[in-house]
C-alpha cells in the first residue's frame, strides 16, 4: 500500500518544488497512514509511547509457521490510527491526529443514552440489521433529504460506524480480481479494505487547478481531470469510492463533478460507494449533494453516514448504509455473518436524537446545521492563525479537517534525517520540538488540524 | 459487450420512463461477491422476525428478559455522564481500563500472565471475535473441525473465509435401560475425532459450555482435544461465552490452561452473557500475542473500534467481580444460582408434558426430544423444511410459544439426522417460564 501511494504521489505532482511540497504536505496525510515499520517505530519513540512492542516470546513457546495469518490480511497490519489513538492515553501528548471532537456531544443525545440504558429490554439484543426505532428514524430523516421514500427494513443497514459500513460494502460487493477506483487524497482505510476483499485499488488524484495562487486556496480548487478519471475505468472496475465532504482536504464535490462521475458509472456499469460521514458539516456557500439522487444512480449507489460524526459521538461507533434493496441485502448478509447486531441502547439514543432534529430540520436549532455554524467559526479562526504565521491553509468547504502548506516557512530540517519526505520530517520536528500540552505552541503547528481543538490551540497561542 | 448493452438499455429505460427502471438491467454482471454465496440464510433473522410477528412467549433467542444487575446498569449511566472522552474513540484494540482488568481477571483464572495490550482484543460481541479469528487464520481450502451441535454462525463464518467445515458429532451414549438424560451423556468418540485431523486442518472450534446442548467439557475430554491439537499443530478456537454458567457441580475448564495450549488457543468471551446485557455487544478474544495480532489486523480493517462507554461499563463490572470473585456477592456465582432454579423448573415442566428434556450442565439452553409428539403440521408454507423447523413454526403460530429448531445447529450434511429436537432458553423471568408452562399444560390436556 505505501509503495503504491509513494509512487503515485511522486508521479502525479510534477510541477515544481513549491507545488510538490504543497502536495507533499497533503501526501503527509498518506504518510501518516503509510509509515513503514521502521519509521513507525521511530515515530512511536518520539510520541513517547511504546506502541510497537517487541513481542515477548518468553511467555509462550514459539508458535509454528502454521499459525501464520491468512493471505487476505497480508500486509494490512500497519495502521497509523492504531498508533495515534494510543497517544490519547498519554496525557503529556496532544492528540491532533485522529478526527474526533473534544467538544461535548449535545446534552439531549447523552440523556437519550442514559434513558435507554435504564430500560431493561434495551440492554438486550435488537434486530440485527438495525434497531427498529433507529431505522424508522433514519427512514424519516433521509426520506426528506432524498425526496423519496426509503424502506427502513430493506434499504438501510446499521453498522459499527461509517467504518463498518465501508467494510460491509466491500465484503458484500467487491470480488477478488475487481478494480476499485479511489480518489486521492482518501481516508486511509479504503485501500486496505479493497485489498482485503482481494481487489486492486486504482488511484486518481485531485489536483490543484494550475492557475491558482498558493495563498487563499480552497478545497474547491482541487479537482479531478475528467479525462484522467475516464481513463481509470476498465472492464474490471466494480466500484468507485467517493468521499464528500472529503477527508482530509474538505472538498465538497459539486453537482457537475458528481455528474461526471455518475455518467462514467452508468457508462461502465459500476457501483458507487459514497462516503458522506461529514454530510452535515457544510460551510456557508456550499451545498452537499448526494450522488445517489442523480438520475440512474440510486440503483447503483451505497451511501454511508455516521452517527459519530453527526452527533459528535465518535465513540458510539454507529453508522449506516442506505441504498436499494438489491444491494443492501448483500450488506445485510455480511452483517449477519460478522457481528450480527449493533449495541441496542446506543441505537435507541441515536434514534431519539434523529427524531428531535428531524422536527427542527431547516431551522437554526437543528444540530445538523448548528454544528456546522459552530465549526465554521473555528475553521475561520484556525485559517487566520495559520495565515498569520506564514502558512497556507487549504480552506475546506466542509468536514473536520484542514490541510496546510508549510513551505512558506522555509524550515530547514537536515538534522531530522535524509531519507524521509520533507513533510514527514516537518511533522516529526514539530511534535518533537514544539508541541507539549499546556506549553506555548510555536507558530509551526500541525499539518492536518482537526480544528475542533481550536479553543485549546487558541488558548496556548495567547 | 453484454454489460455495455445492458447499461445502455438501463439508461434508455431511465430516460424513457423514469419510474420503470428495471434494476435487474443495471448490472449485467454479478453484483455480490462470491464469498457471501450460500450464507444469506440466517435462523436468527427468520425466527426473531416470526416471534415479533406473532404474540409469543419467547423462549427462543438467547437473551435474558430480566434486567442486568443494577451495578452494571449504573456503570453504564456513569460512563454516559462521564467526560467527553467517554463519547469519543478509544484505543482500537480495547479501551485501556477494560483490557487491563480483563488481563488481571483472566490471568488469575487461567494461571498465566496475560499482557493487556498484546494478548487481548476487544470486539463487538463474541460474534465479532469469532469473525476476526476465522478471517485472520483460515485460508482458502483450510479445514476447520466443528463439533456438532454448534452455534450456527461457525459454519457460515468458516465458509466466508474460504475454509471447509469438517464435522464431528457429539452422540448420546445410551444408558442402561433408558435415554441419555443429561448433556454429560453426549460425548465425542476419540477415534472419530482423531480421524478428522489431517494436514489441511487449520483449527478446531469448541464451545464450552455448549450451545445448544449445555455440555460442559470435562478436563479429560479437553485433554483428548488438546493432544490432537498439539500432535497436528492445530489452533484451538474456544468459545466460552457461557463460562460462568455451570450447574450441579460441573466445573468449567479453560482448554488454554492445559499444557501446550496457551500458545495455540484463542479463547472468546462475552460481556453480554457475563453481565446479562447482550445488547451491549462487548466481547473479547484472549490468546498468545503472535496469534492475537492477526485478529487485530482484521479488526482494524473492519470496525476499527468498539463503543467506548459500553467498554468502560464492562470494565467497571469486571473490577467489581475481580474483588468479589468466589464470594457470595459475586454476580458470577449469583447468576448461575438463579438460573439453576429456572433450569430445574423448566425441566420439570417439560417432563410433565411428555417432552423429554436433556438436562444441561451449563449455559442458557435446554433441548428436548419431540419425536414422541404427534402433531398435524398442516402448514403448506413449511412443506419442504426439516421436521423441527416445521414444528417450531407451528408452535409459534398455533400455540404462541417460541423456541428454536436444533437441526439449525447441525451441518447441512447431518441436519436430516437431527430433526427431532427443539431448544428452549430458560434465562427468563419466572413469569415467562410460568406462561410457557401454562401453554404446554393446556396443550397436553
């Protein structure tokens, strides 16, 4: 995985050192995910946790070679989030890697969980494909959003987070030998999931419009080349994965862009897997469009969403897939053979939250809109801070994250080693030299900010 | 070309008449992956729906209809009202307080130090632990020995991993002058078991206490299995979700504690079954680090995390149980004591109406032989189904009592030989058991 992405990173961004570094910064996001064992070990040393422990053989006899792993997981053991969530356990380290809020979830959602936990039968198994009150609430909310009725029992599957929906979709619909088109930059799990399903990831990058100045760049300036995209479709292409709003760049695909993708899906008879976990986090002047609502797309699209991102409760790990029965039924088959059902009280609480916000849809009190307004303020503050100190953020149209070009800082890092990409060395240097909790943060801060933590960063800047 | 034609036809249909899109033409090629072929039927999906459709006294699916202990409910409430971190992602392989206490607790039980961060994976129920284990260790054409009757998911999970299930049945040993009356009377033939091992055998799955039979494997029985695992270098997957529920002096033995077995065993446990909170879906796999690391790879590429608050609450539960272990206040002693009464109550009731129960030594369930019952199962919708399926559906629709057919716990090859048993769950309020008794008595009158 890392080798493929390394190659693609270097081949697709040829236009001079400035852009190379800028895109290389974005590539750092890939680097996070693609850290080799050696660099992960060194990363862990400076993150000050023992996340890669030498496996101790003193307690057990050497297991035989027949206890080796199955082929399907070969090479999929590295995962940078595994290392980075460990950081959260260490109070001396600031965790800005992973995307979760440090603002509290709305009170009515927590109350709903406390209430659910007090009801006896809500502590026992519920319906495997989704707790009835939850799928009915989802059917209501999304029926309104899509503009057509959605069958709660046949067209919805509740899963363990958006992650679980992605996995169920891949396992259900992606065959050994298939190709799956993935747009870079992408949420890292897409590639290992495609590989675990025995298929080949085919990557195509978003590219910065060539006439763009590097200050005041927005995620909208990162676009696909339609011809390049068309060239990626082959007779083996089973699906294309899109993520809108995108993690990490924050791009919201326009209707025109989605139309280009859907034309190709229809022409080549492929499926579309649309990861829309940040669907409500849309900033002023932009609109989230569901590719499944374009003509010809409902029947070939699985749309994935997340309660964790919708209600700022990532630790609840609930998500859902919505799509036509003839696709969802296969995801349901995977569900019943993998974990069977999701936790009941959490599903009940999300149902209550959705029903409350369904009544308020379109009004400012609706959490789906109020969260976006709150985060937009934080986005703007963070962007201003970064610009003030000479960095060039890519202003996201949506989502949790902001990518930043640090080349204007002209930071020379010869002591950080020769054999790593500049962006990787920069972040390493930043964390090692500059960041400790409760200490004054230097101007050189994180590459990819999860800017729910703006109050924290803001305070330490003062 | 056919696909392009089909796609074009689909587009034309769309343009021509927006409401008459024939989705069958959308993709001319196969939609679903081959790995899910043949595993789309699921007994729980079918029978849970049926029990919901009819007003029934539900002794079918295995979950309590009484509340979890108050301290565990309080632990969840406390976690919910805890800080921000309770509602955000925790450590991927298990919330640190949970893995730490599991290591401590089970290290003491198994008599072997367990590393919280190397030897444990927390999963979405024991079900997901099973899934991770099969996906991590079973390759195309590997054989996995499964002892019948078995919890139904083992077979499709092995199939989905491309492996081949090899089945060996527990058989009732005929006693002098009568039938096998307890789960202890159902045994494996050592020779038959040994004959199932060959160079392609990757793993054997055992479940003790067993679902549906309730058998609690004795040390000697586990030793036979362990000897074969060591001889043939095979992994043992030990599903021990009912580990606290043993009756009449039967003792639960962990196969991982036998010599030579720690390094080749994955032991699976369940917070849901331990604390009567099946809806929380917190489970775990414990084993030697070199094996568990592969389960972690599957986990991080499938769900990545489990819910934080539920893990925190289970951690609190185990902390309490660690301190009270072996004392009368321990829920792990109180629960089997309470369930033992219910087990006896149900057995008495079944006997009195001519349904011969097989008294379980452990677990949630009791199976009963229905071959002596003569019932007119005149339901054309169940015509081609095994006898026990037909009977169970009839019992739901006509008598309002839900149970589960035991042939569902047998391999497709052997199902037809075990069509005369149904399974009752006795982990229910006394009022539920009384209602079941009323139905059975009325029927037998």
